[in-house]
C-alpha cells in the first residue's frame, strides 16, 4: 500500500521513524514534508498535499492512505479535511483507529505526536491500515451523505434544529 505522510515540526521525528517502520512492513511511503526541523513552519500545505495525493491515488485505482502529524493532530486533521474526497479522522487509541476505517472509511488519520509514544503511534497506524471498511449499508449511506454535501452542498433532511426551553 502507498502511505502519504505529512507533519509539522512537532511530528518530524515521529514521521521519520514511522517512514522506516512502514517501509520495513512493505509499504511505499511518500513524504510530503517537512524534511527538516523548522519550529515556525506552517503545516497546512504539507497536510493538504498529502491529502490530495491520497485522493489522486485512490481515483487512479492505487491503494493509498494518509497519515498526518502535529502536536495535537487537530490542525492537521482540519487541513486534510479541506480536500474534497478526504475523510480524515483524529486517532488517539486503537479503537478510534479501527473505527475510523471500519465505520467511516477514513482515508487519512491525524495523530498528536506530543500525545503518544512512538510505539503507540505505530500500533494505531498499523491497526488503521489493516482494518477494512465494513461496507455496512448505514455507514455507506452516511459517507455518501457527507460526500454529497461536500460536492454539491446537498443536505439530507433530518429533524432539524429545535429550541430547548
């Protein structure tokens, strides 16, 4: 599988170690940056490029996923989710890594490098990669609804807001 990686300065060491871990497991790793430590770097471009590459690969029939890192992973997840076709999930344990794929067919995960040990991070990522999408109708339906909104602004009607007194 092809794995696209991006980070900010907080995740650079994790990213470098992870690239070796994933390559040793037989994955093709593409690093979208940064390549050197710069404490004032701006992560959005790195994460957006990684997310764009995941979508482009998947549209071309290439099996690909993405991993983005930062101090908390929040900003990196937000940046990746700006790319049409990306479903980026913030992962903080094995369960969220598994559910991101199984229920949401996430194609990118975000992880807080300052929140976890390297061993934990590799377990999360390995679980994410090895877990297939369930294809349950309810999950596929919900993903389609999100995609329709993303592409066309179409919102499936629900009960709507209500005022609570």
